[in-house]
C-alpha cells in the first residue's frame, strides 16, 4: 500500500500543461499543483472534477502540492505514474502478485536492472536458478469497466516490449505487468487504435513466451493498494468514452 501525506480534496480549475494544473481548495484559495502524470489523462483531468492533492511543500519545489488522484463517477483513480513500480515490486516480494511462469521460490527482487543496453523495471530470481525480467506499466484509461494501455502512443513501451522479446529469446523469463490504478474493471487490454505497433509487438512476444499480467487496485484520496488479478484480453476492441 502507498499512503500519501497531508491530503486535501480540491476542485480542478484547469490543467495548464503536462506538469502543472490549477486547483481550488475548499478554503477558496487557488493553488498551482504538480501533476504526477505527464500522460494525456484527457478523460480524467476535466475542469470541475474533484482531485486529491498531497501537500509536499519544500524550498526546492516550485509547487506545494502533488495531484495524485482524480474522482470519476464517484470512484477514485490514482494517476501517480511512479506508484505502479512500487506496488509491483512490493507485491511480487510479498506474494500478492503471482508470477505463474516461475517454478521456484523467489529469492530476490531487484528494481531498475540493466540488461545489455536496456533497463527493466524489475528482475526476479528464484531458487531454481530462474531469472525473470518484468516491465511494469500503469493503466488509468477506463471505459465500461474495461481498462486499456496506452492513453497516448508510447515509444518507450514499444521499445521495452521489443527488448523483453529479445531477452526471452536468450533464455530469460519475461513479463509485462499492468497495474490498473483503479478498482472497478473486468478486463485489461491494449488500446490498439491508439498504438497498433504496441499491440502487434505484445502479440508477437506472447508467441515467444512473453507473459502479460494485470492487477487492479483499491484507491482512495489518500491511498492505493493492490486488489486482485484481472484477465488480459488483447482481442478486446477498446473504445474510449466521449469527453
């Protein structure tokens, strides 16, 4: 679980750019805040919605608040792009996240591991001399209880999937793990219309042994924690909600 300090629920006035938004506190004060996700989030960051702000004042910061979650139809969605890796590493270490392709017991979980010219989010080793690379991606895009990645084309994600396929061919176990940063979803998929090449790369990777997993999360304005495994269906044709 990740707990954010000094939370205030505020109203979003506008997202001015990828990094900064303006919000109205309950006191009536307007504040500039740091958005903890540089992605599009177009369907979430709509003027007038409730947002969760974590007060993080520091002399080295340009803003005093981090925007970490957004309320959508009465439910909270976490948008902190740094939290999926933390939840994934902790979940694998604790056994909350199951890597079904492993035969042995996990002996080590390392983060940000270099492999050739690449760097993967997580490396897992077992007592059966298995080594697995896990690349973690956060999902915040949702419609009709279906979650999808990406909400905007991601060359970085495509590069990582290609590199995982290379590692798999060299004998390593590999997986893409989606952390869905909301609770009420029934399946996860790739937004093929948004990035067809990513869909193709993952499907080709699966044919070579790449595993694709997803877990959703319980989210409040103050917290986010893993909940359960969610089916991944790459054949599902994801359609975005009209904003």
